[in-house]
C-alpha cells in the first residue's frame, strides 16, 4: 500500500482557479438518461459472497432506475470457486456418449442473487464450456497468465448446434425460473472482447457464434433484447474499430448462419477505456483515451444507416489499468482508492453525453467495470467499489448520480473543456471544472466536479454557481450540498488516519462504514431566491465532486 500513498503525494501543484457556472432551469434539453446505472466484474462467483450480496443491494438502492449488472465466466466449466480473473458455473458437460448434461446449481445461485437484489442481468453469454471447446486443453491457467498463454474457454465451439442449444437451455431455464416478463427486461450480449485474447477464433467465426447464440436466446425468449459485439475500445484505424464495422455489416447485410433469416440486433456494445500511467513521478490519468474510444465507436454507429438509432451500451467504460492488480506492482492504478476516481467518472459521464449528442447516437449506458474482491488486503487498490464491505469514494459518485433525474437543463461553465478538446489533448494544462444539472418537479440538482488528468495538490478553487429559472413565486429554497473530497464520503482517508489497519476493530469497522457513505458538507439550509435566481459560492478542492440539491414548495 505504500506505493499508493507515495504516488498520490508526489503530484504537481496548480494555482487557484475561479469559475462561473450558469444553470438555466427554463432551458430543458431532454430527459436525463441515467447512463451511470450499469456495473460489471470478472469474478461472477463473487456475486454469492456475503460482501457481494450486500454490494448488490447497495447498487439497487443508488437510484429509482433499474440497475444492470454484467459478469464474465457465466458458462465456463469448473467448481464454482472464484479466483482473480476467473469464475465458473459448470452449467454444461457431456456424458460418455457426447450427450449434454446440464447442472444449474451454481448459475442459479448467481442469478438468484441478482434477481433477489432487484438488479437486472446484462447477460454476457460466455465463455466456452470445456466439453464444447474446439481446443479444450489447457482449459484454465491461473492468473496472472504469461504472454502467449492460451486457455481453452476462449475457443470457438466444436459444434455450433450444441452451442445454440446450450444458450437456448440457459434462456429457457431463466424464463421458467423468473418469468417471461422479468427476463424480457434483460439484455443478452454475446461474448466479451472477441477482437483480443478472449476469443481465439476469426472474425467470421465470431459472427457465426453470435448468430447461433441469438437464435438460441430468441427460441426461448422471442422478445429478448440481443446485441454485441463487446469489442475493445476502438480508435481510428484500429483492429477493434474494423471488427466493430465488420460486425455491423454482417448484421445489416448477411443472413444468419443459424436460421437463414435476418441477423437480429437490438443494441450495440463496445468498450471505452482510459489510460492511467506515471508521468514525471506522478499519476496521470487518460480521460482523453476513453473519450476517443467512445467518439470513434459513435462515429462507426452513426455511419451505419440501418443501426444508427439503436441503443448503445459501453459495456465496459472506466479509467482502465490492471483490474485485479494493486498499486504496489502497478503504481498507475493508485487512483482507485481515493477521490481521483469519482472526479474522473463525473467528467467522463459529461464527455460521453456530449459526444453522443454531437454524433446523434443513442447512448443508454456506460458500464463501470468494478465490484469487489474477496480475500484481498484492505484498500488493496484493485478496481472495486468496496473493500471488505466498506464503500470507496467511487461508490458515492453513483449515489450522487442517483439524485439526478427528470429533465436535463442548460449549463455553461467558464471552466468547461469541450469533449472534442479532451479527445485531442486530455485535461492537462488546467483542471476541468464543469457541471451537469437536472430539474424534476419542485426541485433541481447540480453536479459539479474539479478534475484534471495530472493528480494535483493545490488550493481550493472558487466556483460561483448561479441557478436561474426558479418559479417567480418562490422566495426561499432548501439547499443540501453533498461532497466527495478528502474529508467527506471518503472511507480511505479515514482508514489511513486509523493507521491503515488490516484487522480493524468492531468500533473501527463501524467508523469506516459510516465514512463510506455519501456525506453532506454542512447542514441543509434555506437560501434566498431573488428574481428566480439562487447564487451560491462553492469552494472545491482538486479531484472533488459536489452535488447541490435544491427543493422548494410552491403551495
């Protein structure tokens, strides 16, 4: 853990900035799409652990909107015991005559936990059971793998008809267990990142895999929402961009290898990733890389005449880095415990929405690839929302986002950096201090963030927020200010102040649980409304997020 502390302490220092933010409640853009409510993780077997179940309940409680959860390794062979970067369900095997044998126990446990927590599965159909793999041995190599290692779960099926029937059996089983109405709200995605080592087949073989999988799902659930291809982040001229383009052509122009009819496609998925790294002795995030991935993918979708209006899910979208690694081995991953992560996510959400609007595509979600890790040291620095049942600051970004809702309204900020500029040059020369605002009924919410790629120390920046368009009859409004910074909504700082215990006492654990919740800065207070305007000054530290919640009663 020392590496994480050293990395974040040896940062650049910048001068104070003054920013003016104007919010116009009378200029609505459109309904606010809750793009933040999607989550995922490698180790699907963590779903049924005590901490995994508790975190699922918390994810459900973030928002009134349905929350979706995606996980790897739902169909792989094994004993159901999780390892880093590995899980299994053993749902499919074959007897000595080659006849399928289905075992639902482990898979039912995973889906029961999701449905029981009232989150909705974003079902990733993968990976290949050993009995179906065309190259079964070696089937699983414990992580970390070495360059050149090839695992049997990543190969095409030896029999596409059996693959289709496996998927049909899974979909039919879920429909029987949870009801057709429930499973029709789920998303069904075929595989993960078939343009890299997750798929040791050709592009054409992936298209065939997709056709047979979708035929299986639709045979059991005719109205199922199906899609893909879940490729890695595209950039101009990249293999992943070419793969995405070719997949869309296949769906638009070819006949299904499974049915001979049109290829169904209800949503498009691909990934968008940042690029954290060390630069001149300090941590430098890479928001521009994530936004470039998104912009490239959006452009590909927009040029697809048949599919340009389909929903897009970025089925992994995050700052990246080695997901199961700690900053001790990978110092570029030190962002994960503190306030850099939520500030980045706020800026990323704004940038993704801006790029989707610019490209005129239908973004419905960016999926944060983070959950929790079992049996690891406290605050190990892995990409996670919680550690040992204690929420990290990143979790509180999503609690803030859950307070947004209704109609998105017009915001201007003198500290904003256009998404296209971030794509080109990142957020390097100065921080981005920007805002996103919504109105609903008799109230409004304004999210503000202070973010820069270079993790920086320095004075607080002064943000003058002017909210106008409050109904003329209102003269007083209730203001609540929520904050994520070094002293608010930050269990990591509390843990460090305790001496970074690896075995906290019961009293310390209770303190950490409380520190991990979303906190207000000060108390709720009534503010004056003059000529339909509220003026508020907010002091924002670097790498912090604030949410102003305003309500009034017109009766």
